[in-house]
C-alpha cells in the first residue's frame, strides 16, 4: 500500500497520526520527531519488504548531508517508542547488512473496529513516553553509549517478563542456542561493504576489515575469529543468530566504505548479538591520505566500548605503508588467492610486485610475495596436495627466500614475515628445526594466528609429531572455524595417523566450506581411495574445479576403479601437459601399476628439477611398496643417496 503522510494508520496495535507526528495506544500518546515519523512511514510504505539504509536516507534526509548513523539512531528511537526490540521484533526487524523490515501489520485506522477488538487484544509492549531526538548533527560519546546500553540491558528482561509470547519464547531459544558458550569479550569483524558510487573500493573495504581483525586479535583476552571465517558470510544472506552460532561471538562489527573524490567516509557499528542492540556506531570522514589513522580510530573505539585495553605499541601489519595505491594492490593480491588456483597466484604476485615498485619498504608485501611464490606449488598450503602440483623449483625457492629475508630485514615484528621464512626453510631447504623456530616466533607475536598455527601443524606432521600436529590443527579450527584449509590440515593429520574416518570427515567439511576452492575435492577423492571407495572417488574427482588436480586425481581413481583403458588415456594426456610440472605424480601412478622402469624415469626427472624431500599422499606413498624391493629401484636410490 502507498502511505499518504496525512492518513491515520494502524501499525500493529498503535494508532499512527502523521499529521500530528504522534503515535498512541491505550489512552497514551508519544510525540515523534518529524523525521522519525517519516522513517516509520517509509517502512510502512514497504511493509514486509526490506528497506535499505540508503533508501531511508534518500527518502527522509534528501538534500541533507548526514551519515547512516542518523538512520540507526532513528530506528533505535522508534523501537523504544513502540516498545519493540531488535532481538524479538514485533515491529521493526533487522535484516543484517541489508536494512530494516516492518513486520507488523499496516492498515487504515478504523475507530469502530478498534474499539470492538481492544478488549480481545493483549497489550504487546509498555507505552514509552520517550521522544525521538534529532540525530542529524549529534554524536554519542562512548561513555554515553555505554550508559545507554547498560540501561537497556537492565530494563529489557523486566519488560519481557511482563509481556511473554510464543514468538518471544522462540526468538529467545534461537538466540540462546546461537550464543551457547560465547564469551562476553568476543567480536567478529564482518567484511565492510563498498558503497562508493563506482563500486571501486571493495579491495580497500576488505583490507580495512582484515586490518581491524588483526588489530583486535592482539588484545589480551579478546576472542576474534580469523579473516577467513568472518569473510565466509560475504555476499551471503544470514541472520545475526546464524552468524553468532557459526563464529561463537557476543558482538558483530560491520560497516561501510564510501569514497567521494579524495574523501573517505567509513561508518562502523557494533551490534550485541544476544539482544540485537546497536551498542556503538560512528562515522569517520577523513582525507584519503589518512586511512591508516582511521583504522586505528575504529579499532580503538570498539575496544573502548568493550572495556578492553589496546597494546599501544602494535601497528596493524598491512598499514605499514604510506602509499595508498600500494596498499590497495596488496589487498587485491589477498583477494586473488582465495580460489587457490595457479593463475590466481600469478596474478597476486604481479600485484605485489607492482605494490613494491611503489613502496620498496613495504615489509608485509615482501612477506606475502614470498608466500604466494611458494603457494603456487601448493606445498605450504596443503601438504596433501604436494604430489598434485609440483614441488617449488630452485628459481622459485630463490625468489621466495629473498622476499622473506627482505621482509624480516625491514620489520622483524611481522607475523607474516616469520611465517614466510619458516615455509621457505621447510619446503625449500628441508630445515625443519629452523622453520619451527620461525613458526614459534610468529606465534609469540600473535598467539591467536590460525595461519601460523596451521603452518606449524603441518611442520609437526612432517616431523612425525602427530599428537602435537593434532593439537595445533584443532587450535587453528577453534580460532578460525570457517577456514576450509584448517579442516584440510586436520584431515592431513588424521590421514597420516591412519584415522581414515576422521580424516574423511574433516575433508568433507573443508569441501563444504570451500566447494569452489581448487584442490579440496582432489584431497577428498584421494582419501576415498584409501578407504576403498573407488567409484565414489571418481565422482568426487570429477567435481574438482581445478583442471590439473581434477586430471591427476582421476588418474588414480579410474585405475583403482578398474577402468584401465580410461586411465591409460588419462595418463598419456597428463604426461603431455604436466611432464615438467608434476613428474612426481606421474611416478606415483606408475608405482601403483608396479612399473619400476617408468617409476624411476619420472622420479629422476623430479630430482633433477625440484628441491626438497619427496613426499606424497598416503594412498600413493603405499604404491611405492610395489617397487621398493626391485633391485634396479634400490640401486637408483643408493646412487642418489636418498633415504
């Protein structure tokens, strides 16, 4: 229905009179500020539909320069006037990251019908005498926000005891289930939304979110889910209870980024999960050259509201450059590697080199360049895939080593630099002891880094310390529960330990979280071969989105399933395409077939080109037992002095 500004309406149990800017019920009247009434009418005009913050700004504050905070405060005031809550809304519901929706019924006011029905209708909420103040130019200081939040937290349970309902009980149960085991000092930073006219600030919005995660993760006692878990909800429609349950947090921090000329406007708000109240919001208008100061301001304000202390000496890793273009390229590289494809790493490396051309002192970019150079070969991201994509070449190791050393030289306090150096030491130099020292140092700098924990877990696994590897992988999962690679690490540990059922479950979870991530379906396909599920392994391999990993997984799955002629055609095609990139995988295939001559041929090509000790997936390593008793194979290994 189209709501006329002079038409008296019934919204829920309230009589709404736009001409007088009043709402009334049960003989009591509340006076609304005119813009608050217009917000209510705009929601009523779209009853049952989602109305975005931008729509409300355009409808109510057109031609007036205000921030989204005006909308947040107006809606909060309307809820107080209506006796509503965002936790159990009877009137205005939050639709996370989209806007608001009027859930109460909207009809023309009929005095006769109202009188006949009034005795049958129970009172839904107490009559509030509060009047919504204008928020156009106001700013709530943190101590005022804390006092208001405390007052709401105290008053809310009393109000709800007086007006229980089935709807309220259901909502309480849903929120209670979502927050079981949640500590008070826990906050998830959701990816900020780019609301620039040209939609060209997504990299910066993502980068800002990641920097805030890093900043808050350094606060003692504050639980902050890692970037991968928080970004899992990017572009997804999810409710506050769903996000809270998945991430195990008491608060959500979300916001927007808008660029206009050389000015950035960043709006952030902190929402309490269990009652939906907006605990804090703030808008930062700053010159584009001052973005790093904004990051510190937002992080400091959130911590202040949570009554926590900031480590004053800490500076976010990614913020250690003064070049905005280099900063944007850096986070563009982060965005590129999410799919884990070989081409993604090439693109990321190119962006990082461009960033470093602009700022050669950008230590974090040097560390990230070292990582993507090695990750292209996928030895450091998922050891289970080492036979699917080739080991790093000597040239790649030299480049990664130089980049990691440069990062440490420029700034030895960066977690990423120590992790990069550790990965180079482990996978290029086979120096596990030195690599372990780097991972330990990374965790000393940031004990809650799930990335460092995962890398350390893979090193412990390579060292044969299965119990330690399991503990580290489980810790990484607990800190970053929506990161598919944490579950891949957990699967690697279970598989190596011979706990196939646990490993299969972990890999299935990894695939569920990253269905389009290259390599995960291949991992699952290979463990299915270990549990003698060849037909299922073929089907899973065919779901692999990366062509190379799909093809190599199919080699083994088809052969194990008895489809020999198809496997013959597959290995012939694979040799033509990947002879230089993956000679070790081809060697493993022939070992499975008891073909000693071809096994030695392809292993020799691997040793001639690649660095590091050869390892493979457990099901493939078992195949080498087929040839290890052969005298020619023994002689070949002795000649090369291989263990």
